[in-house]
C-alpha cells in the first residue's frame, strides 16, 4: 500500500498576513459542541491559510467512509459533513493537514474530497523572513516506548492494508473500542499520578537546526505553552480542543509574517 503524496514545504506568498495553526481537534459524532465551534471557526476563516497539525479527527478508519451510505452509521454522516465543510473552506483559503496519531489513515480520497493539501511530518513553513518547523509531535515522544511500538506497527503498509481490507462497520466498531480503552488508560494514568510523555527536546532541537528554522510548532501532548528550544529558537505547543471543559479549550495559534504569534481563545458555538 503506497501512501499519499505529502508536501514537506510551504512557501507563503507575500499576500499572506496571517497563518493559523491548530491541532488535536479530535472531531467525532459524540462531541457536537466541539464540532460546532470548529465549523464556526472555519466559516469565519480569520486567516490567509490554515495548518492543521494532526488529529483533526478522533479516528479515521479509511477514505471509503466518504462514499458509504451516511444512514449506515452516525459517525459516517458526521465524517462526511466535516469533510464537506473543509471543502467549502479550501475553496476560499489554502488548508494544509498533517497526519496525527488518530487520523493517520487520511489519504488521497480525503484530500480530493476536501481540497486539503496533506503535509509531511515534519514540514517547513517559510513565512516572511521566518522558517517554522511544523509537526504533530508524537514521533519525538520517545520515552513512551509502548506508544512508539504501536506507532511503528500501524504506520506500516502491511497493517494498514489488512485493516482497510476489513468491512467498514468492523473498522468503526474497532475504532470505538480503541477509543474507550484509550480513555480508560488515560484516566488510570492520571489517577496514578503518571505524567503523559512529552517530546524529547534534544531531538526536537536537532530537527529545528537541521532545517534552519527559527521555531517549532507542534501538538499531540495537550500541554499548550511556550518553551525555549536551544539558544535562539522557540517551541510552541498547541492545545487540544474540548468545548465541554471549564473553561473550554478552543484555541488557534496565529502567526504573522514578521515572526510574531498570538493565541486566540475561540468562542463556543451552538450545535446545529
């Protein structure tokens, strides 16, 4: 199984004044409030380009969900609606998307249906005089060895071919079971006081230096913040999205062409 063609470099034209970066939206049918906030943000499109750095979807079980009967499963209808909304935006603004640890099966069918350009991980954004290294971030969480073993397995062609050969209904059922186990594991880890793995900063700094970037932007860890990375670079960590939390976690990071950035808390929206 060959994967989709991935873009590893974005050259921002002079007309771009604002590029937004988001990550870990985790869209799924059981969270209509977060989905409503996401669709409101897309409709407003207060940016010249949008970079989605992984885990737009809580899970993606294959591009054939886009041509399946939406009445067969609420998740199928939800996915199709979400992709249609991306398509509306992509006709107005450039949209780039990077695979995350939940939606790594997004492929050419998704890209064609949505008009989104798929990004390699990592990828470089050249914006004004500045170069940003963009990543989901999970590949650098090397201290989490169990996850890295799982990641290597599911990113392999043999595993993906076998998984996608199964009926769509079976894949959706397996995804729901995996999501439930993941939530149970995360709850147990929190109760035990075990901190989630963070990126290895030495590896991240090496990646930034290798491409001559002035900063790194990533998600995955759900630990939003700003950190020094080496002598001159910054590491900007994106928040995940959860409209039900108090206060709601709905954030976008905006870059300007002079190297500045701003984190915007976005309003909640009423589900349609």
